[in-house]
């Protein structure tokens, strides 16, 4: 059986109570904390930087999963590594040399992930999959939280799962965008094992119940 991970995205948290929000979702059963980092350049929104990561790091031992939606990406990688990130993912369009950026992340002691927008072809995996620790499939167009899951991404997830299985390495397959208890079973059936959820968790009145509902739905898959 695969290991399934729930990764709440702090983009949907109450930033006036961010420390409490992070410790709260971990206590409620989350496995990781997901950072959506936007630069108002690669995506049309501006979110958080390394200082927020450094502030959260002492509050939890859970992995901090940083998704960089910034361009160019290499400049900011060392800053997040020093701030305490465990996993750093980036978009191939944001890197001049994808292989070099993967190496930069790993040289700084972090696991490396490659992120794909709904319309980005998977060709970028052809020569680097064996070097990756995570593949992130966006199930919305990046830039804003609270969007609806794009159904055709399920076929893309299934294709990435096929490639990972053929590769023979343990590589996390993460999905981000519109994930909730109603659709998470189908997403798991398509091959995902790591689920980023923002408003579905932070928008709930009971974090533990929200995460438990997701885990129960996954088990039906």
C-alpha cells in the first residue's frame, strides 16, 4: 500500500494566527505543511517568502514542502533551504536549466520536485525523473487559492504514476488545487499519494474532522 500524505496549504490559513494554524493542522493529523510561494511575475499574485518559512520552522518537525511559483527560480532556492524547507519544487518554465536547478536544491540539503501546470507537457520529465524526489501536478492554474479541480488532470496524474512505477524509484506524486473530501478518492485512484488542500482544511471549523474525512475517502480508493 502506498503512503498517503495530507499537506495543508498555508495560503488558505489565517495569517494573523499562522503559528497556531500550522500547529493546529499538524495536531489534527496533517503530514506536511505546504508553502505556495508566488512572485507576481510567474503567477499573477504575491504571497510569502523565506522569512515566513524561517518563522514556522521552529514550531513543527513536520516536513515543510515549498512550491516555488517564481521566475527566475535559482536565486531564491538557497534562501528557502536555509530557512528550513525540506522539499522544494519549481516549474520547468521558471528555470533556464532544469537539471541544474534540481542539483542546486539537492546541494542545499533539500528534496527536489518538479511542478507541472495543467497545460504543461510532461516531456520535461524525460531526462530528469530519475533525479527527482517529487512530481507536483497542478490541478488548477496557479496563482490563487479556492479554485475548482480541473478533471482532465486525472489522466495526467495517471501517466506520471506510470512513469514513476517504470522508473523504480520512490518518488512522491503530489496534486495541488481544488482537492477536497469529495474528489480525493478519484485523485488517489489516478495515482497521487500526496494531497495539497487549502480551503478544504483551513476553511473547515474542525481541522481533525476535515483531515479524517479525506483519509476515509482515500481508503475507499
